[in-house]
């Protein structure tokens, strides 16, 4: 058998005032995952924990993201997190802070 891409989920997350890149990344992954109930595993006779999830996060400062915190919210299966430069920083009007916007895609694969 071989790993096959079964699902591509896309999400966005923000941290409005705290400039917390990890918080924005976690929210982006939640946005991608929490709008779905994947039954694909059962459809191909695989348990939910057989899913292998590749998480790709885009934020302006990739080194500011705690990958373990992002990975910890996966409800099933195993995963790997890659963080790249992307997303947005939107400065506030007086220049004392930023809103961080993270983009995420989660690719779910099963060995079928």
C-alpha cells in the first residue's frame, strides 16, 4: 500500500492584540480542522488514528511558532508541522502593536 492524499483542509487564524504567532497558528489549524468531520478512514476501512497529517503554517515570523503546540491539537493520527514565511502582520494605528494572521493547510493521508 502507499500513502494517498485524502483531504486538503485550509484555515486562517489571528491574534488580534498579542502578536502571538503560535496562538495564530493554532487557531489557523483549528479553523481548518473544526469545520469537518472526516469519515474517510471508515470509508476505506481505516481507524481515525491511521491518518497522517502534514500541517503547513504561513506566518511572517516562522521562528516564533511553537510547532509542538500546533501539533498538540490534532484530534487523530500523527502529524508533522512545517512553518514557512507567509501570512500577515497588520500594524495598529499608533504603531505600538500588530495583528498576526496565520494561514494553514492540513493534508490528510492514509495508507491505502
